[in-house]
């Protein structure tokens, strides 16, 4: 008596080929908060605490420091993004 051949097992769609996320479903998700922004905010908070606690640092000095740090942060982000333009 002849037996019927069993069909080959079906391949899963993730078995072969290119996977843009590498199998990690969260790899393509953006972070809700930029870690560099958190560091910038912490530095601003520290400068605000120093301003409140010290007699040598007054409001105009705080505003000047805030402006300088904000300009530096935005320039660093712009340079970082500009360096990745040709990679894509």
C-alpha cells in the first residue's frame, strides 16, 4: 500500500529575506523623549538652582547662560543631523 507524501512545512514570512527591524518590533519606534534634551533640561534646572541659592548669579546672568546653552544645544543638534544627511 502506498502512503501519500506529507507536504513540506510552510515557511514563516520572517524565515528568510530582509527584515528592516531585525526582528525587534520596538526597534523602529522613535523614543518619546530625546535623551540629549533631558540632559539640557537638567543643566538648566541646575543653573536655576544655583541662581536661586547664590548671590553672585542674578537673573541677567541666568538668562545669558540659558541663551548660550540653548544656542549651543541647537547648533550641536543641527551639526549632528547635517552629518547624517549623506548616510541615507
